[in-house]
């Protein structure tokens, strides 16, 4: 990010700022409520365009995934949330269910594959969102307060998943 700022309805909400993500590091974005942390992640991920400055990647843009504070889940089963992501990503149909089931198993959700995603607990929803990101094999993973409002066991499960992403070589920004 070079000289990135964001203005909405005439009010400056962020920046100008510079940020460089290098190597396979974990980058933590810290600040008080309302400081623009989530906005910064959305700009870096490309969900929003900066009002000024530029967001650029060296070479081709990397495969990216973002897990929000409140996961965005489809009105489908846990399994169908994952198979849909694989379909959109161009995975051949014959591989979608086996890969999705493997991800559910990896994230401790195998027993919940038929349950509607939107009725899962907060921790289960976060793990499902992480499983979906895992399937996309991102080079960069943006996490917007992934453990907010979770109980200690769910926090540990999310943190373990983040460590797995990092061990796999994914750059993590949160």
C-alpha cells in the first residue's frame, strides 16, 4: 500500500498510510475501536478501492482469502458452503465433496456437515469460514478479528487453524 487513504462522504476514515507485506510472516494490525483496522484489511484484500494512493502486489496478485469477524455464510449446509466455494474456484465436480469433507474433518466439523451453516455456534461458523479459506489455498489470508466474542475453546481452535495456515506458507494479516 502506498499513500493509501479512504474517505467516505467527505470524512477521512483512514490514512494516508504505507504498508508492505513481505515473506511468510504474520502481520498484526492493532489499534483502538474505530481506528480503521477492518477498513485497512478490506482495502488490502481489494474489497474496497482507496480514495487516494494505490494497493499493488509485486508480480501477479496472490490468491487471497478473507475471514470476517462475523463470517459470511450461505443459506446451505456446512458441506454445501464448502462445495460451493470449490465450484466457484473451478474445482472439478468429482473432487468437491471429498475435498470439502477433508476440510470439515481438519477443522473438527465433520459431524456437522449436514447442519445449516447459519445455525452453527459462533466458533463453529468461524472454523467453517477458515475451512472454506483453507480449500482455496490462499497465499495471503486476511483475518478481521476472527476470535471476537468466542469462548476460550473456540479461540484455541481458531488460533490452531491460523498456525496451520502459517505453517503451510500462507501470509497472515490480522
